[in-house]
C-alpha cells in the first residue's frame, strides 16, 4: 500500500488527493498552500497515510496553514484518531448510504429538506443537489468545533450521501422554533426576541475562536472582492483598502448571523447552520444581518423569515439599540451609517457569487466607495 503513487489536483482552496499519502506527498501539499485560508483536503481516493504525512500536517498547522479533511475512510480515520491528530485537525469520515425509510419529512427551506427519525431521537437535513458536498462536511466539522467553544448548538451525527444529495444527522430538539418563526406566530413578542437575539450575538462576538481551524472572514470577503468582475481596478483597490482598515480580531463570527439561524425550546437558545463560521471583526457579521433585515426585497424577506420588511425594520432597530447600547433615533442612525459599508461588502460577495440584482452595484458604490 505504501508504494502506491500519490497525486493531487488543486482548485483554489480545494485539493483532491489520490493514493498513499506519505511524507514526500505531504511536502508537495505544504508547498502548494499558504497561511490564511482553510484548505479542504478531499481524501476520497486516499488509500492510506503514514506518520511522516501526519507530522507534516501538524507542521502545517504550526505554520498557520489550516485544513479541513473530508471523505476519510474508516482505516485512515483510525490512524488520525490513534495518534491524536484528529483532536487538532478536523476530519470528516466518508458519507454513509442514506436510508430514508426511518425518517418522516417535517419541513423544507430554499436549499434543504428536514426529516425527523421515527424513534424521535434525531433529525436529518437533506441538501439539494445545488449544495456542494463539501459544504455538508464543513457544517459537520464546524458544529463539532463550536460545541467545544461552549456555544449552544445541536449535537451533530453521521454524514450521509445518496443520489447526488448529501445529508447530515443532528440531535432532534423537541418543540424547537426559530426566533423569526416565533415573531411570525406571536407578533407581540417581536421586541423580546430581537433583544434575546442581540444578547446572543454579543456573547458570540466575545467568544475566542480557534484560528487554527477556521477562516478569517476578512480573507473570505477579500477573495470575493478580487474575483468580482463588475469592479474596476480602482474600485477593487478601494475595496481592498477598506478591508485593510478593518481591525483584526479573533472572536467568533457566525457567517450567516440572522434570526432564522437561532432556534429555541423555550428553555435553551441554540445556533444552527454553521457552515460559514469563522473569526474576525463583529461588524462583518452585523453587515450581513443588516443586509438581510433592511436591504432585502419584500418577497425574499417573507421567504427567509416569514416577515415583511416593515417588521424586519422594527426587529433591526430593536436589535441595534440593544447590541450597540444606543437609545435615540440619532444614535441609531449613526449605527446604521457605520454598518452600511459592511452590508455593501456582503452585497458585493453575493453579487460576485450568485449574480448582481438591480440596484446592488449602485448601493455598493454609494456605501463602500
């Protein structure tokens, strides 16, 4: 097995490996990656790994080169676990076949469907074919790591795959509802839930993150800026200068921080949908939340939150007053002025990734440049 030829292909931060990974092969990977990003190593075709390669992974970690390793066979995973390397570098085993006979559908969103197990212990989230399988593996790895930070989140279980769909098993939280669903069901609780959400966000943004495992969200947005074809060179330079001036921070960021991504049983509030989790300056999270709460279309707001823009404006105003500790209309307007460039930055990411909708470029140019 140790004589099998090793090779890999690279597409940005994704590397697909094949063969037996030894020290020489690991050295080639080391030379192909840079500090700052989290690289996904796909072990789907890796037949084995030796101690020299495992030591090389640790050497990369010490140098700030970070990895998420997915599609690991049981035999290779045991090597990671026996040496203790899996406690320092996140690995995700190969997906198991998906048998839906023991599950009953109970809900759906834009990108996934949710099913409860018939025994009531678990739920499974089945992603649509539009969602890359690496996203599912990433969500599993992040959920495991976030639990270690002491942040409340449902326990994560097995990774599954079937017919082009990936799926992830979670602990079933009996009687759970999202914060946005509660506001829709009980409009009189809008202020209460907005304040609770703000307090959860403040706690999240004061929790130190593991910078060896997660991406700096500033790097995430810089990649979006540099790949955006709609920007001129001078605009790209201005956007990069804006990023340069964002203070460095190593506290936790959700990456998709919004009220549908907090669920509650009434006794415990939990974060969900953690695939974009990272670290950095809290305004990066807040800009994304401002975009969803204030700058969305009416229909998309209803699709995401069951709530129209008028309600979302009230939620944002209540949230911002609690989060930033302001009370007057003038102080709130000043908060919004500071958040808007970060909302424009998130809009730039969305446009460069999924395509710009009418008005997006104008807003970006007005608020970011």
